[in-house]
C-alpha cells in the first residue's frame, strides 16, 4: 500500500510478454479462478489471460480480458 508491497503474485506463465496463462487441475473453473486471473492482469498491466483446466477429458480454456473502467 502506498509504495509498500502488501503481497505477492505467482503467475504460472506469461507468454511473449502479452498473455497470462493460469493453469488449473480442478473439477470446474470457478469465479475465484477468473478473479485471480483479473488480479494478475491488473498487477502486470496486461489485458489478456487464459485459464486452462487440465482435469477434464477435453481441455477447458477460458479467456479473461481486462477492460478499462
């Protein structure tokens, strides 16, 4: 806060300095996973994230776009 670090982020991947990739292995992608991805986007200044879930027979990929407010 106010120039003092208050926590840390540990991103799974950043591809080409443009896309944050959040890797999951859970039953379903939930709202908290989207919130985490948005938090990473705000912290990095990037606009695009992918939340990828490997726990299903078919790969589940969801896109998160940070829009200006």
